[in-house]
C-alpha cells in the first residue's frame, strides 16, 4: 500500500526570470529576425549588385545625353582624367565624386532589408533608428572642436610665414558652398553606414570582442582614400576613433558628426583658398594635430553621452513561445529588442 507521501504531487519548480542580455552595437546583427552567420556576407553581395544597378540607372542616361549636348564629351574626358575633384571652375566634379558614395546608403539599406528582414534601423544604433537629438548635439560638439583645430593650424601656418588670406572673389564660390552643405553630410553618413555600420556588425556577428570589429575594417577604409603615408595614417586614426565612438555610444551618430564636420570644414576652407581640398599628402605635425583633435572630440563625446543617458547597448529579452500542437508543447527562445 502506498504512503500518503506518495500521493502528494511534487511542487512545480518556479520558472526562472528571463535572462536579459545587453547587446553592444557591433553585435546587433544577431538580433535581426533572420540572423545566420552568413547572411551579412550575402547582404554585402546583394548590396554591391544593387549599387551597380543604381549607378547604371544614373550614369547611362548621362552618357547618352553627353553624346548629343555640345561640350559634354569634353567635360566627360575631364572627369575620367582628373584627380582634382574639388574645382571651383567645375563644381559638378564634386557632385560626380560624392554622388556615387551617397548612393551606397539606399543600396545597403535595401539589401539589408531583403536579406536580413526587419530591423534595418539597427545599422544606425541600438535604438533601432538614428537618434536625431544626439546627432544634433554631437554635430555642435564636433563643430566646436574642429573650428578650434583649424584655427590653431591656420594660426600656426601664419606664424611660420605662410600667407593666410581668404579669397572670396571666385564666381563659383557660392555654388560650391551650397553643394558642400547639401551633399557632404550624406557622403559622410554613407561612409559611416558602410564602414562603421555594416562592416562592424559583420565582424561583430562572428567575433564577440569589440576590438575585432573596431580594427579589422580599418585597412579597407584607408585603402579607399588615396593618401601618402602620413595622410593614410591620419585616415586610419580617424577610422579607429569613429569605430570606438560607435561602439561606446551605441550608434553611428557621433561618428557621422565627426565625419561631416571634418569634411565640410575642409571643403569650405578650400573654397576660400585657406586649405588645399585636393591634397593627398600630409606631414607628421598634421597627423599629430588631427589625432589630438579627434581624441579630444571622442573623449568629450563619450562623457557627454554618458551624462545624457544615451543608450550604449540594446536590451535583448528571451521570448518564450509555445510550439503549436498543445498546451504542454516545447518552447523556444528568441530575442526581443527594446530600444
């Protein structure tokens, strides 16, 4: 005969609370609904195919028109042979240089949506979107730091005996200023989405430590800029600082601001003949000064983001869902993103 103890059912174990995971920027691809280790590689391939298709849609009509418009064929030869894309006499050369870069944004975002499903906003930040208020604040900070940087550099040049005199006389000046202000922010953002958004998350999907996601894309970014050794070193430092900021602040905003302000100021100063916007060479002092400016911006931006409570990670909560077929079915876990 069984004892009373045998007739008493054991109490059901208390369910453990779901484990909350803090997901940094470079690991966000793993929160996408279709994540597999190979999908971001496929995103890159699809993105390149879309990018080439977009370029053809834009370029082919221009080639056809150039065959019938007097003078366009000569200008086309200039485009194919020049290395001086910043030219006040030919402002359209700036458009020809930056428009193909800007077109990387739609190609990447569409490819990411096709291949990886919902959540393309995770390429922007841990909030699943571009945080415009933080972008605005970091733009103001970057402007303050780099206005001071260029003022110091121009002052140093003046003390060294160089003639520092802005020239506002060129008839193409204001057209160039307008093009710079309209186009360069999108060009800078496009490069950040590719190198600090896509590539960081591609690497971060495979390798957990942020150093890999920060450093491995740097050579590709440097190779995309045709500078001498000092200029290339400065570009490399920029890439590291921008990637570190992206990881630390949980999004592209601070890096985009740094990129926008740096490029816009170079082109605006070039428009009035204070700097050479076509320069591809540098010097050790240029590398040292630009590195100090970028590090100052990065440190202040990081601390400011902390004081403002800018989210540095996404919160992934495992979601328990029953398998269809019965109340006692098995369960699976899936990440739920809370921006």
